[in-house]
C-alpha cells in the first residue's frame, strides 16, 4: 500500500466516523486493524511479524503491539500476560490516536516497562487481559503526522 491509498482509506473512514457520531453510535468507531497496523508499519519502517503473535517488528527484530482509537481516551484491552511472557522479544506498544477533526495521527510509543508498571495497578481477567485507558499513561514518546486529503499526503509535524 502506498501513502495515497492510506489517505483514500482515511477519507472514507473519516466520513463513516462523522456519520457514526451524527447517528449517536458513540464517539469511538472501530478502526480496522489491517489499516492501523499497515499504516503504522509503513510510517515507522516496521515489518510484519511472521506468525501474528505481535503486530509489527522493528528493524532490530523486536516485537511491537499496535492499538488504534478514534478518541483521545484510548480505551482498549491488552494481554499483559503475553507481554510479560515474551518480554525478551517485545519492545513497545504503539497507540495510534486518529484525530478526525484535525486530520492528525498521533502515535505514542509506550515502553514495555512503563506498560507493565501501569497495568500492574489494574485488575486482570482470567485470560490475562487488562482494560486500560491509554491516555492515562504518562511515560511515552510522541510522534505526530498531518494528513492532507487534497494532496493525498501524510507529513510528520
């Protein structure tokens, strides 16, 4: 997929999100994993993780988990047991927040250590998942991009 394809998909997703909100279906529409994961891999130079254990692989061969939300709250679940079990190969979680009003992509890179420390204060389900609100995490590196639908570009800001 090239950048123009990502922007075309984004434009349709934005249109659907606006309708979703207009019809009061909620503020956080589902963002297709195939879109968010491929977009993240493309913008950060990651490759696909072979067996789907994780969403991406860094150039150094470490695993990356990708979560995407359409609100700045970042409510999601993570399998903290899996992160702990694969700690030697896992690097970080990327939270992609898509701001449809500003046409911006905000990526927060959250280290394994910060994620485990924060998740340890949350209650795990039987399958090891923890419900989290990613906006509550304060230890992260942030990278932002601007989407220009007219010129079909995505530019780092």
